[in-house]
């Protein structure tokens, strides 16, 4: 007999009795009345809160109604601590540089259309904030469609430039949105768009559309066509990295930006498909033959810093320009150029001169590569920035990325894998095999479709100390697989590397791109005893009204002093007889060499307890081999180490660089072995000494690394006894994430060359 399944009981409060006495279930609306009540209350409270915020946030007085007399701003180097003025400033900023204000009617319609398509297609419909635009921008960013959009309307962008700073906080974004709504209630759309296009930065030192038209195309605003307008509109979000005169990558970026904006203009009905194709057919290559001349004119040589920049003969203009851009981001262009600021910077002109002369006295022949040096002291202050020889000829800052993300760091990046191993509790005396070539399977260290096969090792097992001293690729490739790229890259970020580095196994051999400033910042964490200090270039900004802004580095304890001491000990071996011995200058110092594949980039990054310096050498035009410079093949241990030594000798001549903290041999050698089958090997000298036969470990001085067939015994206890049989020479299993580095080319004949890393890889000493 089948039984009917009982229904779920209905709560009494959801039942009602009709006039006829029947019991009925109450309606859905009745049952949800409390939910609707709470929702309605939330809407009322939210609306009241919004009204309150709108009333509390005041829109600054319209500049046209309350004009303020413009005042020159002064930038002083570090020897000036008070009363920065026209007599002691290294540079001046004023409001009459490269800018011509235009009216709405003077802005050609084609440029307005290009800007609206690129930045805010619904500008004339929304009320200052565009929720639909925010959603659309997020969707395009997720899909990776062309020029990234931030979701901010043109009104919001103008408010940020004119009234706020670049602080990335929730309160600032709310204030920006509220002020945008208020501005649109008081100022017409046409006026907002005009103000925006008169103030926004377009690169090449050009502020406003008229200056931009002159800087990029050498003609007035009224002569712009749709192709030129599309290019300018593509510069608004990020004006850097799209100058065809900076090389193939920048040319490719310029073509991409113009294309993206033209496509959007076609979608919005401003140009036809045929017109878009015709504009895109105009070559942007500066070397392409054309009766009308190049699409984009050569960069202008005029400087916005004024005619007299103190120390310009030593390249100080690059630092001053870096500070100028920082001021624009921090306070906006109005304050920077007309606010009468007194800006106190970190630059030491004597160190700047030392950096400049270290480069120019070494690379002193026609056709020589370029070089950059960045020095950071123990307070996180950038004391020198040798970023180019002649600012009037080229404004590309070689110290901060050279118009792009930077250059491959070669084996200088091995330091971060070393530091990660030490932080995880492994001993610098750990031994691993170091064959001349090692194959790391895809399941241990994924590498796209090809296995990773780095080269460069003595053939037998060596210690981590010796592998660092001699920059042994195959040892560090296995170490990276064990530590995992994700962890090593995360530690590099914590230590000061700001570049976006993909977590790939080959990054340990320098296959990604970083700037000279990044590497100086990363190594300075070791000089500071494991405390990362974000580099600063300005210590104080004073306003005429008495406001003072003080700046100090953000600090973070990344490594303990003991961990830092172990890493420093290993890196001291590099200078005390390793690949960087040419950098020795008679003071306690540690560092690392690096050279990329085909000797296209060469590095030396080193530090004393009070000063860190990074040296990069290469051709700014791109990856060009330095196989024959002054008759030698350039590696990190040649010219870069020599320039580092010259700079440090002069820069530290008048002050004590200090001594590294002393730790006894047991502390320095403490930790677990990387592989219990190999254990630990070598001996460590305690105290401040390093190098020599006692400090190198297996493969150190007086001992051929290739002849070491088995690990030595050690006074430091091991958790597991080493195996009695010879283990295989391939890397042990790991759980490393994927990488995309293909096999690399053979190292130098010594078998001890540095790595050739991601894809093209890196090598060098």
C-alpha cells in the first residue's frame, strides 16, 4: 500500500484564516515583508549617507574664480637641508614649460572623438561617475583587449589631476567620485573636457594637447588627422613605452595603441572601416621611406627642467626628471609647476659625479655600450643615479627601465634563490651535484613544451657556497626547482624588486627583466641586515603656506640578521676570489655578477654595510652582443665589476663603510642539507673574514671543484647521513610550478659560466 509523503509543515505565522473560516497560506510578499523592510531601510540609510557625504566633501574653488599667482618650485640635492631656493637649487620647475592652453573650439573634433572612444565613450551622458563604464572597463581588462581601462570617467581623471593625489585608498576613490559628481553640477561638459585635455601628460615633456601635437608631430593641434589623434588618445593612460624612436618594442607598442583606438572609433561610428585601414597603413617606423616624412617626429631636445641643472655634466638631469615625475604623481601638475614647492632630494652630487666618471672612464671609446649605476644608502635613499650620458640627446632613463620594464639581470638574480633557501632553513654548506648540463623534467619544473636543460657546472658535487662563488648554473637550476619559482619571486618582491616577474624556473638565471634601481633595492636589503627599505628620492616637501610633507622608506623585516649573515658570507666569496674579484676595493663587500645570453647584458650588484650599488651594461637599442668590447668578451666580472669598484672607491673615500656583523662558523653553517644523500661540505671561517681557502667550501680556492667526487664530513650535525652510493646527476623531484625557458647554449670553456635563462637565457660571470 502506497503512503502519501507528508508535506513540510507551514509555520503558523505564515497562515491566515479567511472570512469563511478556511486556513490559507499567506502570500509570498507577506512572508518576505521583513526582508523588504530591511532592504528598504538599507536603501534609505545608504541614500542618507550618500547625501551626507556629498554635503561634507567640498569642491575646491574654481581656479578661474580665485586665481593664485604661480610660484616657481625648487628641487635641491642632499647637501641642501634648509631654505631650498633659486641660489642653491639643482633644478627649477615653473608653469611656463611646454604648454599652450586651448579652448574647446580649438580642439579638433577628430581628437575629441578619439579621446572619448579611448577613455569615456559615454562622457556626455553620465553624471560624472559611470557604473556601466566601470563594468565595461573591467570586462575589457579581463579579456586583455588593447589599452587597459581603469573605469574612471574623464571627469574623475581631471578631478584626480587637479584636486587630489595618486594615493590608492578607498577614501580617496570615494572622494574622487563625489567631487566628480559635484564638478559636473557646476561646470559644463565642454569645460571639463577642455580642462582635462589642457592638463593631461602625453609624454616627451608635453602637457596638454597643443604641446603634445607639437612634441609628437611638429605641427599645431588643428592639423591632426584621425590616425594622429588616435595615437595621442592611446597615450593618455600611460604615456611611456610607445615612442618608436626607442626601439622595436616601443614601435610595436605605438602601432598597437593607434590600432586599438582606431578600432574603437570605428565601433563608435567616427571613422569607416576603409578610413581606419588607410590610417593604419601609414607606417610608424622612423626609418620607413616616406615623401611626407616620418609619422612621428624625432623626440624634442628641450628640457622642462630649465636651462641650468646643477650637475648636468654628470647626468643629474635624469634624476631631476625622475623627481619631477614623482612630484606630478604625488601633488599634481598645478602644485608641482606653480605651487612654490621646496623639494629636498636624496641625491649626493659627489656620488653622482663618481658614478658618471666610473662609467665614462671605463667605456671611453666610440661605439661603446652604455651603462647605468644606482646607489642606495642604508637609509633607503637613492644617492646616485647614473642613467645616461647626455639628457639633451636622449631622455631615456637607463636606471629605471630604459623606457620599458628593464633588462635581464643574469645571474645576479641567483641571490634571491640563495636567500630563499637560507630563509627556509637550508645550510649554505649544502651539497648538490653540478654536472656540466642538467635536464630537469617537465613534471619537476614545467617549461612549456620543452624540458629545461641549463648548462654550466664543474661535473662533481659542490656546496652552495662554491656554487655562489663560481656562479654555477646547474647547481642553481636544481636549487630553483627545489625552492619553487613562486617562492623565490615572492621573496625578490619582498626584498625590493618592483618589476612584474613571471614565476618561472629560468628566472633564477635571469630570464626576466628588471631595472638597475630594482636590483640595487633588492641587494640593499642584505646591507640593511634583512630589512627591506623601499627606495626614496625625496625626503621633504615644503609648501609656501607652511605645510610640510616628510618622507621615509617603508620598512619590512624580510630576513633575520643570522639569515642575512649567511647570504652575505656566500656573496663575499664572489668578490674574495670568485667571479667578481675585479670588484674588490679594500673594504668589506659582497656582491654578485651576471651576464645574459650572447653577452647582451652584463651586471655587477654589490654592497657594503652602508652603501649598495648596482651596475648594468649593455646597448640601449636592444639585445646586442658585447662579445668584443675593447678586445674582450664582456661578462659581469669584467667591465661592470670594474665600474663598481671605481665608483665605490671614490664614493666611500670620505666615510667609513663599516663592517658586516660577525657570526661564528657554527651559526654561518647552520641549517639542513638540501639533499640528505649529499649532506653538507666545506668549512667556514668565523668573524668578518671571508673568501680564502677556508671560506669557499667544496670547489673553493686551492681545490678543483671538478675533482670533488663525494661530500666531506662536517662538524655541523646533519639530520640524515649521506648515502654511500653515488646519486644520479639529475635534479631530485620537486613540485616546482611551470616555466617556459627552452634549452640554453653552452657556457664558457671553464664550465663555470653563469646561466643562460628564460628562453634566450642568461650567462656570465
